[in-house]
């Protein structure tokens, strides 16, 4: 029997409501908590009776279990759930600001990044902590004020060369590929985090010239961005923010405005998807304005896409269309032989059309969304598994909002099949959102069957 802390014997109504809403049985929930614990190296043996005590008596399990419980409910509900949401607020962990610092001095920035990545696996940050918009205030403000610093040289003992930097870029390339195929929860993500801890952190503390340092910081920034996106993809929002902040800080230390522009645009995507589209639009626009004259057209186009998506979620059609037009012009301007980062090669006109479907869906213009779908060429599902599944889920939503149940369900079923192999809370949330779009057909047996697959019915609790 797993150990549980006691507190006043009052029922945990917040937890009871979320369990009821999720439709999860207490037996399933206990088993899922045990599975998540095992994934994080924490052996647990909870049973349905444990969940009953948490609900009826208000008991709080020890250690990181509230975090695992929130993660299990988040998976089931298809939306973020924090420990506060389940009525089990936890005391802040030691080193709570580590990773969120954004020093002005690039020497300090490199030191902070090295410390963060060297110790990250020994610090138990909440892996399902809530997104805090305020955590981005200082990093974004300081980057916009001065997006590039003079890269410092390293004064350590270990000699760092360009081959060391190349290994980091190769790790980032591989991580992006696995993330796209299998989602942020794939096993490769932990190996990349290990790479940052055992390879990148020691290199940051090594001996290198200013030129090598510039490349080293940029490569580590991209690795940090990749694992930050992976954390966000599986609902680990606090962890993602720390990693994004370190990515932006190292990009600045590298004097690399282009990398900083890309990182800040990625942070804007997280911000609007967490429910702050107006702030996200400002962040993306700032990334674009600061990147002009420094970043490649494809990077600037990505920033404009992030801005357009934020405006779309905010319901501002005019601003979204203006940002999309600029994005398209930037992609049109790309010519052979100009500087064009390879890791953004996926962002083409067809990919822009895919995201535009979601923008018009968010603007509640399903007919416009479906028109754009004709320009969104199918991506290789074996290479872009998550993106393909999400695209189909959004397309299904557009069909349903356009009143077409047959096409909507057929496309939704395709999305569900493709995403079945992807470990992504974010991708699953797109499937869960289809439940609302199916509301007008609540009595249709086909709609009921699809919802059954997305939200399996809760088993009847045993009498007590």
C-alpha cells in the first residue's frame, strides 16, 4: 500500500468533480498514477481504495503523486490540470527560480545555463505545473531591449572545438525527428535531456574561442528549445518555460538574433495555446520586428505565423489575415542560394496552408478553413505523424462546424488512428475538442461511437 499524508477529514470536492467529468473509474486512475510514477522512476502501488480516500477523506499522497494524479486527469480530459486544480497544492520546490533567470551579462547567462542543465535531473520540478505568464516578463523584455550580446570566450580547462558543437546540432536534428513522429513523450526526449546534462553543460564550462562559443551557445539554445517544446507537448508547462527561457538566454549570449527570434516565436505559440493570445501576438510581433535585417525569411515567416495564430485564437480576423499575408510574402521571397536554416525546411507554403486551416477554424469561418485545406498538401505521415494527425483533427472540426457530419466523422477517425501512436497531450486535446463540435449530433449513434472511443465510459463504482 502506498503511503499517504493525512489532513483534515473533509472531502476533496475539486478532485471529485474532475474525476466525475473525466469519466475515469477509480481503479483506472490508480493504475494510471502507478504507470506515470514508474515512468518517472517512482514505484507506486495505489489501488482504487486509495483514490476513494483522496476524494472522501481529503487525504494527500506524498511526494510527487499529486503531480502524477493531475497528469493522469489531464490525459483523460484533454486539457491541462494542475495540482491546485485537484485540491492538492504543493509547497514550492527548492531552486524554484532555477532556469527562469535571464541575466543581463552573457557570462552569467552561460553560467546559469550550465548550472541548470547540470543539475536539472536532480531537481524535482513539478512536471505538470501550470503555465505562468509572468515567468516570461523579464526574459522577453530583456531580449527585446537587447537581443544580441557579445559572446564570451570560455576559460575552463576542457578544450571545446567545432566537432563538439556539431554533435550537439546532430542531437537536435535527431530529437526534432523523433518528436515529430512520436510526440514529446517519446523515450528519445529523455536521452536529449541527458545529452544537455552530460555533454552540453560541461562544454559550456570549457575552454573555447569567442567564435566557437557563439556556435556552442546557439546549438545548446536549439537543443533547449527542442526539449522545451517536447515538455510543452506532453503538458509539462512549467518545465517547458524554464527550457525556453534558457534557450532564449543562450541565443542572446551567442549574439544570434535569428535563433532568438525563432525561440521567442516558439514561446509565443506556447503562450497563445495556454490561453493568452493577446500577449502571444505581442511576443511574436516583437520577435519579427527584432529579427528583421538579421533572420532568414523563413524564420521571420515563422514568427508571423505565430502572430497570425494568436490573432486567430483571439478572434481578430483582420490582424490574422495581415500577418498571414506577410508570412506568405516572406516564403515567396526565398530563393536558392540564400541563407535558409535547414531545421525549418519543413515550413513551406503547404505547411502554412495547414496552419491557416486552424486559424480560420478558430475564427469560426469553417468554409474559409475548408478552402485552405485544398492547398495543404498531405505531409508524409511517417515523418510528420503528430502534425498530420492534428491537421486532420482540425479539418474534421471544420467539417463539423460546416454541418457535415459524414466528412467530419470520417476525418476525425483518420486523425484518431494516426495519433494512436503519438505520445502527446497536446495532440490528444485536439481529439477531445471534437466532442464539443459533435454536440449537435448528440443522439446520432455514429457520433456516440466516436465519443466513446475518445472518452471511454466510466465503470460503475462498487458499493461502499
